[in-house]
C-alpha cells in the first residue's frame, strides 16, 4: 500500500487553504511521508494569490503518481469547482464539491492508494442541513460501519470521547446503553494498544452532576457502574463513573489517558479549553484512519492570513505513528 495520505480541502470559504499552505511550508520539520491535497486546483491558486503564499501547486492524475512531482511542489488532485472570488460567503453552493472530494478520497482508500485521510474543517450546519450529524457519522454510513464509529479528540497528555455525538441534549438519556459504552471502550482500548503501543487508562463520566441518581434516573448505578465492573474483568484499565465537574482537575494525578463522557459538550468544552489547537479529531472504528483539525471553519478570519495551523500540523504528524 502507498504511504501517501490525503488532505481534503474542506469548506472553500474558510481558513482551510491557509492552514494547508502553512502546513506545507513547515512540513520538513515534522513529516517525511508524501501527502496530497484533494480539492480545486483553480480555487487553491486563487486563494494562494490572495493570501500571498509563494507556493507552487502541481496537479496530479488519477494514478496519484508523485514520481514527477518536485519536492517544492504541492501536489493536488483536482476536483472541479467554480468560484469567481477567492473567498465568498459560506452557502450550500459548496456542498456538491465537498461531497465529491470525500468520494474521491474514499475511492483512493478502497484502491489502497492512500493510507488515510485528513479533512479540513467543514460547516456541518450547511453541509448536512437539518440532520444532526458530522463527518464522523457521515463516513461511518458511507463505509458500512454505522454505529461502530468512535469520536476521539486526541492529545498526547489526555484524550476525550463523547458516547453520543451530534444529537440534541434531550435525546442523550435514552442513548446511554451498556452495549454502546462497551463497544466504544473496546474500540478505544484497541486503538491505543495497536497504534500507540500503550495500554490506556480510561475514565467514564456519569451523566448527572456529582453522579446523582434516583429511582427515575438510574443510569449511573444500573448502567455505568455495573458496566465498569464487567469491563475490568476484560483486563481493560478503567475507572468510573467519576463526577463530571472534577474529572478534568485530577486527570494528571489519576494518570488518566482517556475520558469517556456521556454527551458531546460534556467532554469537548473542557478539553478545548485545556488544549486549544493542540489537538486532533480521530474517527475510530472505520476501515481506515480519518483525522481532522479540532476547530471549525473560522469564516470570520478567512482570507486574513492569521489562522493557526497547529491542529492540522498535529493531524499530519499523527501519521508518523503509522508504519
């Protein structure tokens, strides 16, 4: 299999092209495998000119052969898209283009031309409209792994994973199931053992403040606590349920590697407050490795050349783990 990775250009009217260009300039300092960009050559050239980057962009063909690509040329597999200005308002106009980029990447993965993909930020609300989902759920459906996907926000010091992802808070309670928690814990543990060569310590949060439970609200005791006892017999290093409001205060003292929360913002909010751009989003449970920077499209600063590329750089660097 090729050692090449692919970076999907993401939302055109965002900071995506800027962080790609900045990462390309810095690549020699942190990455030694080839990578290509999947996106519009025409638009990237427009944005390169607008942002005043002195970068040569070279279009590659369907074979993804990089033999004739010079070291100072950024290889891009072209996906057609017409836009008059370098940056415009975010709208549904870009949806077809973004989905086409993902289709190309999935085809290359199936043909083993790339070992994994990184997608730059997209506007979930614009791309998926009224559906409560993100790229994690989208790719799991596309690859026949629906329900098997796990969202992991990764940092070498601490990672977090929400049991439920892009759903309304009112639906969280009924989604807290033993089988769902068990599957995610197994997937996270397997990932750490295989990719990071480390047995992780996983902490499971309760749902309610201070893990309070009553006869009507018994998730903490009947579901989470009883499951933790069962998981320990599988020789997985796990603790919980621990109180959500203090969990991020003592993760260092308890030497916790991963915190598994019951819903999206329960773990993502404190995690992003701690690590900001020094984190990446990894989708586990797919037949390939998928990552993305842990931030949004930042449309308010698109085209201003002030975006921080650190999260994309961390995403690219992660493939140094992959042999």
